[in-house]
């Protein structure tokens, strides 16, 4: 069965050239941010969706019009809170603490749920898939830290993306990354990743 957050069109970012699905770190002007801003972009994707979906979170993003300029502004702000260290944003607490602090400074209380999966070969597929499924069922897009893509060719190493749907029969996961949505084989990632990763949901 496929489980998805509702109203996935809320990830759409409008621009004159085309509509995007979430943001892209290529939109940063600064070279360092282009290279290491994936965590901030994944957080911006989630904050953007939350602001469009629930009045409690509306003040977290300038969603009026849903335009690319507004999303880039959000990305830039998120980078100040989810700032890469020497090894990038390589721990889930860097992501969750930054997002929580960003919201708190805007008078909004958000919380984070985290599942760490840093032991390749010992990651429980059902546990990981179940965590993501439960978050999505609660309308919480899930940030996915992938430290090693294993056998997957359509997923970058050492990279954050946003999971918006998962299928417990095919093990396909729909993600948004680089302004697009596409499917990865979540089960194959679990089986072949060399370094594992983590999952963070905000609510």
C-alpha cells in the first residue's frame, strides 16, 4: 500500500520558466551553499509544505503566491540555522535543532521525530519503512539523510532529500530533490548502503 502526505501539490514552487517540485540547492548564489546546502533545502521543503497545510505554521514561510523568489529566501534563512560543519549536516540533530530554533524564533512550536540508521547491514527495513510511513500518515514529510547511496544510481551520496510517499509492497519511495520529484528504491538502499543515514520528521 502506498502512503503519501496529502495534497502533494503544496510542494510546488512557481517560476516563470516552469513549476518546480520543492527547491534546489542550485538556486543558491554562494558556491559553498550550492555544494552543501541540501539539508537546508530539505528543511525548506518541509517548512514550505507545513506553512501551506496548517494555519499554525503559516508564519514560517512567505507562501503567498508560492513563487521561487519566496522559496529562495526561505532556503537562505534555513541555511543560517542548518549550517554545514566540516562534514556537512551529517547528524540528524543538526537538522532538527536548526529547524526547531528557526520556528521558535518566529513564535511557532514544532517538534521533531528521528530514526537513526547508521549501521549498514543491520538496518531493519520494516522499522525504517514503518517510521517513514507513520510520519507520512500524520502529514509529515520526512527528511532523509543518505550518507551512502549503495547501488542506487538516482540518489546522491552524503545528501539530504525529502520523502513524500512510500509503498510498502514495492519499497519505492517518492522523493523531492533538485526541484523535481522521482522514485527511488528504498529497499535497495537499505540492503546496499555502506554508511546508512537517518530520517527526521517535523510536526
